[in-house]
C-alpha cells in the first residue's frame, strides 16, 4: 500500500496493533540484493503451527490492509512459493468481496484477481 493512500495510516495502525509487544519470527523467503521478502509469523498463534502458509502478511491482506505486488515481486520468488501466493490471492479476493479496508468502496486495483 502506497503511503499516499488514504488507508495508509489505518494499515500502519493495524500492523502496529498486530505486532507491537509480541515476539515474532521473520522468515526470509527471498533475498534480492539488500531487499528481503519476509513473512512474519506469530509462534504463539496455534494456527501457525499447523498451517505453513499462515502469517501476519496473509492476515493483513485478508483484512484489506495490504495487497500483493505481483509486478515488483521477482518471478523466481513467485515460482518457488506457490502455496503462499495462492493463500494471499485467496485472502485478497475475500477482502475485495467483503469490502474490507482499502476495498470498502470496491476494487481499487487495476487488475481483477
């Protein structure tokens, strides 16, 4: 989500609410020079112990506070993590359908996932 979005502050606040004061695990899925593609996992969440695709990233997408940057994500990463991307795409569809977060007024993305 761009910091120019009217939902940016809401997204930052939600991220803080989810993460602040908690011990999280950052899984490095892909490294592109100095850029790290991370998944944040809450080890105290019982779902994360049974579902390898569960993450705070997926939760934020499901709530409409994040999206998937397919254009800026390297193809090698996309190909090596299909189940994670499937989860994110499913969560994105749900957020759009339920008009959550940035989708409260409808689909704001150019391409319809």
